């Protein structure tokens, strides 16, 4: 995610440059992308529906080069909570959100997505989301090294890197918070705060920034298992079509 951000900054610099030589040198970096945002909660069945559809979207060849995908977790900033956030499905969900944010921070989007899909599949969903066992198992399944990837350090506090006795007891809430890595905690607070400020409350909400539609946004929601407000359709093919349309329009605008 950090490198994506750097690219966006570079793109901005390239666009404001007036030297033709420099422009052609930076031409690849200045290609504008379509902003796509998914707002979810890790233990929410509606988020699982969205993520399932979006997995097919990001698997479409070339699509990741055309989007800036951002993932937002819905919660309420709350100073009296151990993690500074109240999550709809309890503190264990806040922890699950922070685990997934560590994935997005340290892995390419397709890998992070594969791990989240692995967490979403079991029939026991969402029981294990938020436990170290669940995330660790799925990180392994996807073939990512827990330590080398930086995920382990993000998710687990240094004082708790032994998981042998970590059969999760969901009642000892503060224990779980203590086990969580500092980076995970920071990512959670920052991410939830941003989403809260945007006023987004429904998991799952999919927003695609539009330079075609007059409201500047195409929004699609899954609420209680029902797709709502999805004027452009809600299959993977529909999202791909919209992204391609918006991308094409953006490239046209660049040369206005
Ligand atoms: C994408 O989002 C960024 C950051 O919010 C914004 O500056 C940019 O204008 C957006 N791009 C498009 C094409 O909507
Ligand atoms: C804030 O957290 C406390 C528990 O620490 C809880 O009782 C309260 O309902 C929360 N407030 C909101 C607005 O979620
Ligand atoms: C955590 O892991 C590091 C490196 O693997 C090790 O040196 C350290 O002793 C471990 N700490 C605990 C509390 O297990």
C-alpha cells in the first residue's frame, strides 16, 4: 500500500511538471487509476459476499493495474475501549479487522485477498475470525512466510510470539488485546477513523469513483444478504465493465 501511495505522489509530480522531457520520462507513472473502495467488517456475512465477488474482479487480468483499491473497516472510534474502537460484532472483530489490515499493508492485494478468502470459507465463519490461529493458518495455506512477510510482527506483540498455549479464550478480552502487535493497533485506529469520518456505516459498501456519472460515485451495498442500489449490476463482470469504462474515460481526460 505504501508503494502505491508513493506512486500516486509521483504521478502528481509528473502531472504538474512542465518540462516535456520529464513528462515523457514519467509518462507511465502519471496514468490515472480508478479509485475503488470496499468498506467491510471482518466478521460480517455481508462483507463475505462482497469479498467473494471482488476476488473474481481482482483476478481479471490487468485489472489491478487500473485501480487504486482501498479497504476500509467500519467501527466507531471510542476512547474507553482497549483498542480505541467499538466494532459491531465485538472486540474480536476489531482484532480480526486489524489482522486483515496487516495483510493489506504487507502483501500485494491479490495475496492479501487470498488469505481473507481462506478465512471466509469455513462453515464455522465468522467464529474464528480474529484469532491468531485463523490468520496464521490461512497465511500458511497461501504460502506466505509469517515472519519474513512482516505479517507476524504486525499482528503479534513481541511478548506473545509463542502460540502453543494460545487456544483462544474469547472471554479474556484484554489478554487478546495485549497479544496484538503495535502496528496492527495503529492500522486499526487510523483506518476506522477515516471510514468513520466519511460517514460510511454499512458493511458491505462498494464505492467506485466516477468521472462519468454526475454524482461522481457509483455505490453498491450488500445489507442483510441483499444487494442494494447497484445501478450498474453486482456481478464480477459488472464491476469489471464499470472499472474499464471509468479507466478509459480517465485516460481520455488526461490529454484534454
Ligand atoms: C482518487 O482518490 C484520490 C485520493 O482521495 C483523489 O485525490 C483522486 O482525485 C481520486 N481520483 C479519481 C480519478 O477519482
Ligand atoms: C464505548 O465503549 C464502551 C465500552 O468500553 C461501551 O460501553 C460504549 O457503548 C461504547 N460507545 C459507543 C458509542 O460505541
Ligand atoms: C520472539 O521471537 C524472537 C525471534 O524468533 C525470539 O528471539 C524471542 O525470544 C521470542 N520472544 C518470546 C517471548 O517468545
